[in-house]
C-alpha cells in the first residue's frame, strides 16, 4: 500500500495542535490574555514587514489578473492592519467564554450537576485572501482556549507566512505553546484537512460562495459559515428620502466587496418617481453600475436586471433595483432570493418596520441603518470568526460564543442510579443552586 507522506505529516501537525490546544484550554484567563497582548505588540512592531509581504502578494495577484473584489479582500494596508490590531486588544477585554456555569443544580443532597462551557478543541480555518481574518480568528481561538490550523489562499501566502511567523514568535514568550497555531501552505492540504475529523472539531471557511459550498460539501466536520451574502435594502413608502439615500450609498459603496454590502435595492412604487433619480445620481457618482426591472427602466436609462441578478452576489460596485407595490411584496422577494444574511428597511412607520423585522428570514434584520453593521467588531465582539446564516446557533456574526461548547459535570458521594428507580425510588430534589 502506498502511503501519502504529506498526509502523514498533516496528521502529525494536527495531533501537535490538538495537544497544544488541550493545554491552552487549561490556562488561566490572565495567561491567555497576556498571550493576546504579546501578539498585538508583535504585530505592531512588525507592521512594516507585514505590509511589505502583503504588497508583494497584491503585486503578484495583479499580474495574475485577480478580480477586484478579491484584490480588495487581499489588500492589508496600514489602516486595516491598525484596525485589526485594535480588534485584537478588544478581545482581551471580553469576558472569558471558558468555564462559564450555565446550569448549577442539586439533583439530590450531595449530588450536584453543572453545565460548564469549554473549548471546542481544534479549529480548521480555510480562507481566500483576507489576511486580517488570520489575525482575528487566531486571537479568538487563543481567548477561547482552542488550537487553530490556518490555510490561506495562494494569493495571500506571503502575508500569511509572515503573520504566522510573527504570532508564533510572540507566543514563545508566553504560556501558550506556539504549536497551538499552525499554517498550511498548499492547496492539496485542504482536502487532507477536511478528512481529519479525528483531530479537527470545527471548520470555518471564509471566501466566495463557491469556495464555501465546496468546503461544506466535502467534509464530515461541522462547518460554520455562509455561502452567499445577498443582502437587500427596502425603501418603504414612508421612508425619509434623505435618510434612505445616505443608507443606500453606505450599504453599497462603503466596502462593496464585503458580504454585508447590499446587492438589491427594493423601492415602493409610490415613491419611485421621486426617489429613483435622486438615488441614481448618488450611486453613479460613486461609480455604481445600476440594473433595473422593467418598472425601474421607465424612470432610469439603465440596463435590464434579469432573474439571475436577484440571485447574484456581485461583491462589486453593481446594484440591481426593483420596484415593489407593497411591504409584503418586498418581504416576499427577500425571502425568495435572499441568503438569510442581512436585510434592512428604511421607514418612519414603526408598524411596517416591526412587520419587516419579524417576517424577513435572515440572521440580521435592520431598521433605518446600513447593512454594513453586520460585523463582529461593530457588534462589540472584539472580532469575528465569520458570519453564519444557518438556523441553529451560533447565527450572524460569530465571536467567542461560537468557539466554545459545554460539558455536564456531575459530582456525587457514592450515589447510584438504582436509588432513584423502582417501587421505592427516592425522588430527586432538582434544586437550582
């Protein structure tokens, strides 16, 4: 039998990460926070080196014809790096998610039950571009007591190698074993990683919808993530049009490559004639290419939006517009074509807002604000490991709470189950402590 040596090597890496992760989970809050601060300091000191490595990645990616949305995700300039380091320090100030007792109950005298939060174990993080995701997730992994195996896209290889080198060197002077943070560098290792359910407890993919679907369809390991970010903004008949304009422009143009940027704008027919020229001018001044349904084309000279456009995540300065005749029609369109990520309504009618927020099926539903707030850092999570659109929790931007599970601890004094069964069974007290 031929044995794949690279597969054996990856198993060894995964086993080392698992062992280091178990020790990490047993460290005190102070020890883990000190390690995170050491990472923040190291990143600051190595900022020039990190940015230089990222510039090399960007230069090579441009030569290979990288798409604009992917290039925007790849680029890690000074401002983005500084914001990411701030997010690292914000994690230090978050409550420790490990060791939280959510149930403390006396089953009977001397027999006590606790439900205690604990680390998952080892996280497998697979991402396209987005080098800042490596920093965010590594920090959250350490805070939550988990080991982490990282696999970045080939377009970000220099950035990732530099970042992991800086992080591992920083950990050498802390109580966290650097083996808790590992980096994979080849595409072949992705398939091998997806088969390591013996060692990997959760896979978190971050990238295009095709990429995330591939991960979801090719592993037995639980996957946390979302495949699509088809977000909507509905401008109601009772919307303040100045507010609507500002929110629309922000939700589309502030960072169009983000998964929480809007891809479809829905407008109530009663305000279409007044609002469409205004919003078209505002959007085109930001170089947004507009598409519209037949009704919209009566007001604007733009290309036609097809059925496929309602299903498309552009991740670029492209926006489809549709006129609807009611709030109910807007909700129906969103629930038909949306990806259950983030959708918003602009209206001064509280009843309409409440109906929208109750009936739209999404992880995030917003009233009179931009969808761009769907973000772990902006939610006060310090950072996020990703955004989940699944129905079971965690849902939406996922921070530390998505990286822990729990165990039941029962302590007795020679208690046996037979005492509580049969004709003379002793009753349980079930008294919360």
